[in-house]
């Protein structure tokens, strides 16, 4: 985004923050009820010290039920800098806020740049909220609605990452457009951010309930799909290409989808980014609907097939209802993804795509038959941990490698894909990663947030 002047650059961020808040207020999805607040751009408030008005970038006036005058004022100052926001700016802003509404006002500094360490400490001491904004166009997952708007802060494990986002200039966000520090915690949730601000000595819990929406409005928007639903979807797709066993012809499936929906497939796309330890393997864009598979060294056919199946799954499940675009790398092929790292909507989208991709590449009835035949041939017995169990013992590792190796060869899949498939079917128990109490079903349903 280019700006012709400093004023236009500052105004651009003000409009972004204003539009983000205003759209949620008008839709009555904001923390505050629609009828209990009003939002303004460039509104002035009288300062006795100056004898004139001080104009603030964004202001939200909060009204108690039946009141004609606002009871609380939220004032926002926007900083669109090319350097970290200094503590002097926070001190100056706090002074202005004190002049217009010292007793019933909450202050927020919004910035595209990071904050100096001193700014963060000063803001916390004064109860000032800090908000750093990241343009969604640079995210791995770009959604139609801001992920920070639909998210709640479920656990404290992301506090360190959020603190890093607030203070490190080079921090790159994968999914969230907002990283915030309220008076009491770090959060990616706009709802929690305003809840903390307004309850921080400003409102009693009873008064807060009278003006706040129900947290139920923040339920996961991506619908829950049973594993059987995903299996049926995979078989419906494979039936269209006459699948009868063995390695799935993904090219035939892509051609069918191209005729049905206009889907475009681009393979061996040169990577536009610098070489990294975890390069982008593929991505999907929903307008126009295009799947791109990147040329990544070393060549790994099984990995590339799963990448294509993963993006096809997003397409088949019509995830364009939620996503504008998505890119994936090896780290995304993980069933037990932490929802707190990317938000419950993204975690559910990715889990559904992984499970459907595995189902497309290894149809359930076929893979089950082959799995049990291999286990019998290798004389692997169930000792109470499931048909195939792996931990750090050499004998169990050998069994795992043998079974998975056979399936990789027969179905043309990667080790990660075979592992995902066996786990999702309850055929594999992997205790190497250390006892993660979550089940695939609980993650798919969005009932576990750790």
C-alpha cells in the first residue's frame, strides 16, 4: 500500500480500524450491543485545560440502557509509522485523554508498527490498550471476516507470541490481523480486548452485562463435519472417476473438477520466496478458483500428491465461503494443530482439509483391507494399544515403518499422509509425541482449544 503523504498514511489506518469496528457494531457482533454504543471518526471532545476541543482519530461512546449521555468513552489513536512507537507518544496521548474524560475513559493506541518495550510497560501501567494491525494480504490464511473478530482467547500459551508481535518489527503474522495487549493480558481476540478494557475499573460486572452481547455470538463459524461425512464426500468424488483401488489418479479428479467448476491447476510453480527450512508447498485462491503446487527441492512425489489433495479438499468442501486464499507447508499436515495458534476456524478448516485429503488418497474400505493384510503378514499383534502402536521402542518403530512403508508404495502417498489416515481411522496410536490427551474428533468439533 502506497501513500502520497504522511496524513494520508495515517488516515488510511484510521479508516481501517474504524471500518473494522463499525462493521461489527452495525452487525451487532461486537462486544458491546449495537444500541449501547456509537462510533465516530475525527470527533472532538472539550478540554478545560486547552479551552478547546481535542480531536481523536476514532471514538466509541458507550451508553447505559435508557441513558441519553454516554457513560464511558473509548478513544483510539492510530500510528502508521515506519518505526516502533516510542513511549513519548503514549505519554502524550494519555495526557490528552486525561484532559477530556479522565474518570470515564479508556485509551487505545493502534499501530501498524511494533511498540518500544518502554511503550508496552507504560501502557500496562496506565491501563492503555495496545493494538498492532497486520494487513491480511500477507497471511497464510486470509479469511472473509477478520479472524481476530471471531476468535476468543482460550489459553495463555500464546501470550509470548503475542508479546513478540507487539514489540518485534520483523514479526510476520500467519492468520491474525490484530495482536493486542489489554490491561490484564495479551490476546488475539478483539472481543476479549474490549471486555478487559471496559471491566478494568470502568464498569461493574452487572453494568457490563447490561451493555454487552452474549459470548455465544463468537461460536466457531466453520460447520462441524462428522468423519463419516468426510468419508462419504471422498467416495462421492472418487466414484466420478471410476476408482477401483490402489493409487488414486489425482489428475483425473482435477480434470473432473475443472469441467464441473472451472478449477485451474498449476503445477511446478516457481517459489517467489527465499529458500527456507519450511517452504510453501501449495496454495489455493478462490477468486478465480486456482490451485498452485510449488516446485520444491528435494522432489518428493508423495508430499506433492498430498499437497494437491489437501488443496483439492478445500475446494471440494467449498471453503471459499470462509477463505479468500490459503497456503500450506509441511507444518500444516498435522491433525492436532493448536487452535490457539491460528484460531478455531482456521484449525477446523485445516483439519477438515487434511482428513478429506487422506480419504481421497486412501479410501477407507480399501486402506482398511490393505492395512489388516499387512499387519497379518508381518504378524503384528494388538497388545491392548490398538492394531498398530508406536512409541520410542525399536521394535515398535520397525513395525510402524514396515506398515507405513507398504501403504506409501501402494497408494503413492507420503509418510505424513499415511500417518494421518491411520490415526483418523483409529488404526494407529502414536505415543512418540508425548501424551496429547486430545482426540481427532474433539479437535474436529472444536471442543478442545489447547
